């Protein structure tokens, strides 16, 4: 034991990196952006952590989500505007929660030293209903990372760790502490938690609202939120670097120092008002805390005297608030406690009536991809489109659906952690062009293992068959140039095979071959959406003698197949795709291709 | 509420609920009424349960309502589900068409058959018709929605002229004639198909 370890002199970013290693982080990634860059740069050199630069912040977050799912604590870093790029996964990650802890570091840049705007990312914590920690010096930056991971796992939520330029690029003494014990986690399939289709997302959303109330109680109890006694009739609420400015400007004041600054601990605020009659909020940028305190019906000084733009410093804070101390204190008011928001009760389904969820159409070629993928024992990480319906019973063919284009980044992180082709990504053609190309570039660049299945049905099917760059069909239905998925992948340098999705055997063979080949590969399952194809692919017939109603074909979830009295029956919805013929082990189903004329 | 009539159209994705709602809305506008409508698209389609709501009156505020004066169902199970959407003394116009949901297809659940009894138990006026057969007679199996509109027209306060203008405005010219026949058949047969309470 090293009890008198020398203090290190670390920047906030270095401290976050060291704190992450101490918190048992095994996976870290991000996209460089001032003032966040040095976190990943520092982590790269630390033992036991795999660190990556990603192609952008959205892909970085999705990759970290994959790593968290695979069971390791994961850290993602970006500058404030980077969270705009990552907002899509961030907002829905709040609903799914995490497996192992996941912390997003947003380094804001008040004063725009090196940025195009100075947006206040504290709003993102409120927007996504996730907890936020705001360290005020390097030691806290180091310490809070472990706290953030512990909150993430306890409350099943991503946590926002917010820094600003002066914290990230300021330096201070840091005493290292003993590593925290991290519980072992492995991936557990949980479709209702990770597949955010409406019926599951509505339930998760109610859990998020409940979680926020529990987090508020935690913020009330947390030692990170401290009421510091003063000797004058003046109290200041502050978090992050602004606390340091205010503390230096008013050493005799009372302070409510917020480390876990969202959700705001209302009772602690009220307690400050019991001790003093004059209260100010010192915060950079938006009146984030001030507005919430105003909402309690309490008189507070803030953005009326402190600039709402740029950086603060102790002199600015002192000059702004000093006249306030000379004034007569405002009349004391009792705080109006905020009401707990009501959470809707889910509508009761009419009793005893079978529900009718949307399903993959009869003859839909996505079904044959799922049938082939099922044989390969990979964790199928999904995306957004018609094929997301494959996650519902009876197929249960996808383990996740986070946001557009998330599947490939998640697969990359998942496989990086497990060091093998454990997960596959399933993504539609339109979604691939929307945001699947950048994570493919990323997975290639970071040399992730994996299998990407592009379900290319030549349209944006779910929303009503709109065109996309892969088809070249434009909004006015005119034909523009089309981008080929195969050539695009090869241009990146990724192995790619295109197969006819109606050719079940070829599809199965292509997937099998890809699974057995090390490295990253793409299989494009190509066939136009069955709704755009009027002609039947053939005729399927049932041999009632041979069918024993084993249910293998029924497990495909095809609406054209039903169990009859002695054998399965086919309804006239059948398109003759023949997939059921492929899965039948008794030869009870026969397929005659259209125009084939064969026996 | 406030003199506004609410019609909810329920069925299975792909049955032409949206077109039915469009004809109804156009007919209401032809009567000089204010109309608002609300539909759910996207994930709700693809063979799942769908619901569209059309509201009309002198002035309509909300485009949706918890309860409807008339529920119009292109499928029997959806009609049964639609009973919960009906206001007291409401009317249900339902097709006898059965489209089996996945759980029934897989034999996990039985297809419920008790629509007439359930409607009677709630004091609901029920018009039940074999809309598929009538659509076939009219010349297009997909005209089930308009057959039902014909039957529903019996309980809605629109003139024949308003319905004609509604059809002409909402139905593509190519299939307008078939749909005119489907509407007329639905209106004729619907008048004789009221299930006694």
C-alpha cells in the first residue's frame, strides 16, 4: 500500500482518463474535439483499457453502447457540439439503459475558444432525463468518474459527465485512489429492454420517468451535493468551474455546491433558503439552475446581473454580485415544492382479444435472412425499418434497435470487447445510406471483426416506398444516379458479397461463409420489397400425408401459413416465395417456381 | 362532444382504412361541415391493427376522441376490439371478414367469435355484412372499405350527392366506377343487415 503517494498534477481531461481507469473502464472512444481531446489520448496509454478514435461522435456513442452491452464499463468523449451528432443514440439510450456502466463526457466551451457555438449541454441531461455530474477541479474530475459509473449501473442509465474548457484544460493536484471493484457482467438478451419498437419503448419511457424521481432523491442524499455553511446572509448555488470562481469571490458566503447537478435536489435548495435570505446562482451560459429555482417560487439573482454568454471568472462574479449584498434582502418566501409529474397508466387491452401487432409481409425476404441468421448463433443487433418487426414473436430475430444506423457501431464495440465475431449487424438499404456507411468505415478503420447484413429491398419500405441514393429514385420519382452498396463497401476496403435474397440456399451459404471468415464482411441480401413485386414467385403446395404439424414453418411467422386439422394450410396471401419449403424437414411442402413449368 | 360526430375506422393494415377515412372526410366537407381527421401510419401498418378517426360538425377542435359515435370495422376481430371505442348508443358497422392474427395462426389463441353477443350486451347497434362478397360482386375485392362506407352511410347525415362528391374526390378515377357500385351495394344490403338487439 502506498499511503503517501505523491499527488499528480493533472489537467481535468487527464484526471478523467485516470479516473476512468480507476473506475474499471475497459473501453473508451470518442471523436477529437477541443476541449475534450486529451481524455482519449491519455486513456490510450493506460493499462487494461481499449481506446479508439471513431469516425464521429454518433458512431463513438453507438460503439460504446455495444461495448457496454458486451459487459464492460465504457466511456465516450466529445466536445459539446459533438453531442448534437450523437444525440440520436443518446436520447434513446436513456430508454434502453445500459448493461455495464456507460458515461458520456461532454466538454463544453463557454467563450468559444475553439468552437462554432457555446451551447450549454446541461440541457441535454434534462432533455434525455439522465443524471449529470459536474466536477469543479481535477481531483473531482478524477473522483466523479467512478461515481458516474456506479450511478449508471445502479440506475440503469447513461450518465452525462459535463466538463468545460477551464476544467478540461485547467490543471490541479490529484491524489489517486484505490481502484473500485467492478462487478462482472456478461451480455444478456432482453428484447423488451433493448429493442425500442413502440410497444417496448412506451414501457421503458415510463421507467425513465420513475428513474428520474429516484435520481432526484439520490441527488438530495448525495455527498456530491453539499451545503457549505458561511458567515454572512448570502448563499450561492453553483456547480463545475463556476463554483470555484464564486467561492473565491465570496469566501464568507453559504454555498450549495452541486456535483450531481441534474436532477436538481430541491430540498437542499430549500435548506439553503432557510439559512440565508439572499441567494444567487453562479453559472456560465444558460440560466439552467436559476430557472429551476425560480420555478420553486424563490427569489434568486442570476442572469439579470451575470452575463449569459462567455466565460466567468471570480472578478466578474464579484462585481456582478457585490451590489446585491448591499441591498435589502428580499422578503423570505416558502418554496413551492415541485409536484411529482404524473406518469400515464398504460391503456388496458380489451380482455381476451388476440393482439394484432404489425408483421413482416407474406413473402418478405427479410424473413429468409432471419432464418439463415438464426442458424449461426450470432447476437443480431438490429436497426430501424420494416425488418425491425423481426424482433417481435415468433421470430425474435433481433436483439436491439436503438436508432437509425446504430447496428454497425454497436456490433463493432460488442465484437471489440469479446475479441471475436460475436455479433452481427442487420440494417436495411435506406438506413445503410442514412447512417450505416460511417460506422462501416469506422469498423474497418478500427479493425473490428463482424458481419454486416444489408437487407437491400430497393426502397424505404416502412414509410411507404420512398427512393434513396441506393436506388437513385428521387422525391419526384425521377431517376438519379444510384450508389451500389457492393461497390461502396469495396471502395472502403470491406469484403462484400451480394446474393439474391430469394435464393435461400445461396443466402444461407453466403452468411455461413462470412461467419467462418475472420475480419469484417458485408452480405447484401438483395431482392425488391415484395409489395413492389406484383408477380408471384411461384406456388407452394402442402403434402398432407407428410406434414406432421411440427411447427418449423410456422415459426417463420408468415401470415400465409396456418395450422390446419391434419396439416398446415396456406392462405391466398402466399406469394410462393418458398422459404417454408426450405425449412421443412419432412418434404411436406413443395415449391414450383413461377414460369418454371417443372414437375 | 359539442355537436361533433366522431367516426373511428378500424381494420388491418392494408385494408384501405385511410381511403375510407378520406372518402368520409370529403363527403363531410361536401356537406359544408368542418372536418378533422387523424391517422396513425408507419409501424402501425404492415398487417397490424390500424385506427383512423374522422370528426365532423359545425366546428371541430380536436382531431381525435376517445369514443366514437360510429365505429367502422373492415375486419371482425378489429370490430370486436372497436366496441371499446364506442360511445353509449353508438353504432358498429363491421365486415364479417376474418384475418387471423399471428397468435391465432400459430394456434396459441382462438379467434373470438362473439361479436354479435358482445354488441348486444352493450346495447350497441350492429350492422354486420359480408363486405368481401359484396366487393367481389362490385368487381374488386379491395373495395371492402367502400362497401362498408355504403352501409355506414345509413347512419350518417350526408346526402347521396355529398357521398358521390366524397367518392369522386378521394377515389382514384381508374377505380371510381367499381367503388360507386361497392358503395351502392353496401348501402342496399346494409339496410337489411342490422343485427337485431
